[in-house]
C-alpha cells in the first residue's frame, strides 16, 4: 500500500496552562515491509522541539511550550509504502536482549486466571508459531473488541476479567499472556490505514509482537484477529502502552484536556505476497 497519511490532534484546555511538556511518538521507522518516503511532525503554537530516539529506538519529539496556552494542534503527516509481510518484522535494529521483553509490569501482569487461560488454549499445540496464532485467536474470541480510548488503558488482568477492551487494552492482554508462557512480547502503537476494517475504532490502533524462534519478531492483532497487514502503520514499541504511547504530556497548572483526533488516508494497494517461513 502506498499511502499519503495525515494525523491531526487538537487539544484544548479547560483553563489556560502556564506551560506544557510533551513527548510525541508519531514518526514511523522504516523496515523491510514499511518504507517511510517522507514524514514530518508539526506543533502549533510554535514550540521548542527536539527530535531523538528513546531507549527502544522509537523516534520521538520532545516539545516544550511556554504559556499561557489554551489549545494546541499536533500534526503528523507523510508518505509511506507498506507491504503485507504476514506480520513478520525484518530489517529492524534491535537494541535489547530478549529477556527484557519477559519483564513483568503492572500494566502487563498476568494473574492466575489469565495464565491458566493461555496455557489451556495452547495445550494441544507444540509448534511455536502455531501457539502464538492460537493465543491470538483465543483472545480474539474470548474478549470483545470495544473501540474507544481512555487516557490510559486498564491493566491486562482487569481487561481480561471484563472480557472486553480497546485495541490498546487487548494488545496488553496478549503481551501479558505471552510472557506468562515465557514468550518475549511487546506492545506496539500505530495507525490502521484501512478504516473500514476497524469500524469506529478511531485514528489510533495497537497490537502486540511476540518473538517466535526461529522466525523472529511477529505481530499479532488480537483486536482484529489477524497478523498485521499492509494497512498497519507501525509507530512505536515498548514493554507496555506507557513506553509506546503516541503522546504523553505534563502541564504546569492543572487543567482538563479535551482532545479530538482525526486520521486521513489517501491510499492505493499493490499486490504483495510473503509468507511466514
């Protein structure tokens, strides 16, 4: 898919704030099945912005705004070309050993109920790749995809108990379940460029990646029930949502934020075929 993408976030404050610092993870990185031909991130009103990389290699913009500030607009746009790699990631420079992605965290902790569910779902499958596909399918069947995002997703155990969650929340459940099975896993934030497939999910999307030996890192989307395709635009990754959030902000002066986000995609598909092997 060759696509011209524009994401716009409008934020207004109930009361003007004295200052604002924000971290933006809105710039995709290129790899074998995702080519970034052109991309830029703009913030209005003008701010002091520094582009860099975080610990996981995500491209970040750290922006500092002087107040008083009653609203701001963040725009991320560019031209990308994506291919259906059947979820397999190749061509990325990995910074950490796999053990890092087995770490427990409150947002991705698997309690006994979730761990037993994952173990039972995979009981009759020995193939590592088949096990992760079974896990994705079991979670997709057991947990309803409930589009709509809160400021931060609920912990994985809470979402599993509720049997429903947003894309972010279902991704964290997958990560928790995979780690409970001693499979390295991580959270991925991104955009879905095919709005028809995600219904009223909004501009943000999220999924998970698991390390499957000997193939490597493979994406799994428990919200949609299949591996990422050419409509998945990968932005950032982390141990959980908080390490890969598209935007995190802290302001001087408490004020409620009202946010409106929109994603515009002008895309054309080309034939592509790759299989997991």
